[in-house]
C-alpha cells in the first residue's frame, strides 16, 4: 500500500512524498530513499525499490527535494527556476524535515523508531552529511555516492561567477538546466564545515554500507574507497559490483530489474535487517 503526502518544509517549501508499506509503520522500521542530482522519487527503480522493501516489512519514504525541478508532472522537469536555485544546504535541511516528520508521527503513530537512509549519487552525500547530525538515523547505505561536492574546476567557477549561473545538460530530456550562483556560494562557504563529507563520515560512527558499480562512469570507484577509508571500519562495509554502472543497470522509464540490481537490493535489505535488530 502506498500513499501520497505534501509536507511543508521548515523553509516553507512543499516536499512531495510517497510512502510504501504503510501497513508496516507500527513495526518502527523506516527506510528513506534519497535521490541524487537530476533524480526524483518516481525515477526508474524507485517504486520497485520501495515495493521490495515494503514486502520485507519496512515502512518506506520516498520524496522529492523541493527544488529538484519536478512539479505537478511527477516525471518531467517543469520547475527549472527552482532547480537553478537549489543548494546542498537546502537538501540537508529538507532531509532533516522528512526524518523529523516521521519521528513526530506525521505518517502514523510510532514508538522507538529505527531509521535508515539509502542515498544514490549526490543523495549519498546528502545522506552522510545529514546522518552525522541526527541521532535518530541508525544506519546509512550509499549507492554510487560522491565523496566530494566540489566537482567544478577553477575555470568553470570563474565562468559561473561571471555569468551568474552554470549550465548542465540533461542527456535524457535534452534540457539545459541552470545552477545559479547560490549553489556555488553555498559550496564555497560551507565546504570545510557542514558540507565536508570527509568530516561527516569520520564523525558518523554508525553502520555504513557503501555499494558502487565497478563500471560507474559518472562517479569513480575511488570515491567509494575514499568514503570507506574515512569510515569506522568496524561498522562499515564496501561492496564493489562487477560489470555494472551508476544506476546498476536500471533506466528511466523503468524496464525491469536485473540480477545485479537485485543483488544490490538484497545486500541493502540484509544490512538494515541486521542493524535494526
């Protein structure tokens, strides 16, 4: 069973949420799926992921960051102005809002909840940065996560500052998607503090599962190794999957699962099952 919600964030923005496994909310085991850059809660494998975990007895929360570019049309980027004004700090704040909504019984009455985050790509970074701040998050799994949010050259930053925006191309939709200077300002102001992934991982001290495809062309395997090297080895596992890329063989629109993605799901489910006991 799934249900849709609209949550008002602490910054006054609307966060679209879909939950799965609502019949399991009283089990106090919650998984939050955190999408990445140019991702959204209904992208490709997300509903399949959510139904999989729901069948395993978890309450699952999927959501769109308010400035991810998705509006009333849940499959297309129609809010490009919001997308341009997004920041990393906004995403951390909104993930906190979603977690706090669950803790405060927004979706149903709970007691002593166990919360896990699954973050893909940039969502992995946002998950790590948020989990290092919130005691209620008990475990984190990252899929193809970046280890550094500062992914721009000095020349790109100079052009960005000169124009006031930086353009990226969405190869799937062929849309030019702008990032305003606010994102760069956020990064340069906070990259040594609240947006420092290395510090967040070093301070995490929670069970951490790092999964990465060996053929990932979007985020190098070395970034998964960086995250693992910074982590508490007694509580962390690094799993590299052969012959698979950034989205583990899945596409949008979803064309079905595959053996490698099913392995990723199984490993992730086993991880939370073990650490939610």
